[in-house]
C-alpha cells in the first residue's frame, strides 16, 4: 500500500532547523505544533475592454513562501551563557555567535536557514519531508503566558514552494 | 515518559514531609485511623491527563491534586479553614523534582503546582451525618514535565 488514510496531526511532525553544512542543527522540541506556511501565486487579470469573459489571465511575479511557528520558551540564552548548555531556539534563530550556526546564504546577503519539517506516517508507510530553504526572519516575538511563555517566529522562504519528498 | 508511580511518590513524599505535625493524612490506598483524631487530611491525585505534544517532545501531564481538610472540632468552627490555609501554604506555586523509584539522585522531570481553588462543604455533612464535621476542599492543578532526553 502506497499511502494510508490516517490523517496526520501535530503529533507526527518534527521541525529541524539547519544552518550551512556542518554548523549545528536544532530539533525544536517544545514547539506548539502550529507550523503554518502559505504558498502564494500572483496572477495578472487582463480584461478586454472591461469584460472578463473576453479577457484572459497571465502569470504574475513569483512569490516567496511565508511561514510561521511558535514554541514554548525555556531559556533564551544557552551556549551564550554556558557552553555546555544545549543549543537553544532563540540563539539559533538570531544567529548568536556562541550558537555556531552559519547562514545558508553567502556573506553580504541576508542570513538564512533551512527548515526541515518531517511528518511521520503513524502507520510507518508514507512519511514525508518538507524542506524550506533560504528562510529569513521577518519577526521574532517573545510573549508571556499562563502555561508557557512563547517564542513566535514569522518569516519567509525565498522559494516558490517547499521541496516535498517521500521518506 | 513520566511514570504515575514516580509523580505520586513525589507529591506524597513532599506533602508528608511538610504537613502539620499531629494531623494525620489519609493517602490513597492507606486507611488512616481518623476515629481518634479531631482533624485530618485526605490527599488525592484525582486526575492525570496527558498534554498533546509532538512524538519527540517531552512528556507532559496535567494533574488535579486535591486535599480534603476535615475537622470534628466544635469549639473552633474555623479549624478546617486553618488546615486549608496550611495546605495552600505547603503546595501552592511549588516546583518539585521527580525522582525515579529508588534513585533519589536522578531527576526525570518536575511537577509545577499552580494556585489553589477552595470549596467549603461543611454544610453537606451537617445535613447528611447529623453531627458536626467541617470540610474544606483545596484543589490544585499541576503540570508534570519530563526532562528532555
């Protein structure tokens, strides 16, 4: 059987953040399971003297993918405060020097990361990996809450769609 | 995965170490002799509910910890309230390390106890038992979180 009919949910997902080549990777363990991305398509409507029926549509400019997720916050500083501490999310997303994370884009360009989102098939048949390359940060919001403080990331992947593969 | 046994042991041991001297506590599975006592506690973990999480995320459990405060005293009509205050003082907003059975040097997680909720049930016993019995229930929600592995 190629696929299963079991709906995937947040339990099945795992988000890994990677820098360039050998720089450290971070598996996000305390994320809320709210990763969201949007693939946009721009279209130019050409109307014929105001008529849609006689008009046509053309492809517009390509659009990058917007994505967001949030994670519970344990500490902001890990290796910056103690080299023996595990890598922390805040340090990775902000490219803190102590984290050792390296941008996937060349020097002089905006710093970017690779996000790998794996969705495991609960039946173990058709797991998938969704890879977002050249992810840059638009905002990083730290907020307090009753149960947990949150780090909320919003950004864009400078690609038109993530690369999805069966694993 | 946090074991219910370890969570219960943590909460029971802490309570027994801090409970007011001279006031017996009835724990689940243990019958305390309350006939001789004017005051006593009953200490329960009524609910344990797993939080939704990633497969790779740390185990989290939401607990309901309930302390029933009983008093048969007739002169001090606010004795159960005093016992409830003691329970709040002992448990509210505490964070306790969870140790696996027989290994006090290892910490597998923490229990974080939140603010209390109190219910005064004395009047029910007056109706049912036709004898004075003060009864105040103190409830706490708590969250047990496993250490990342």
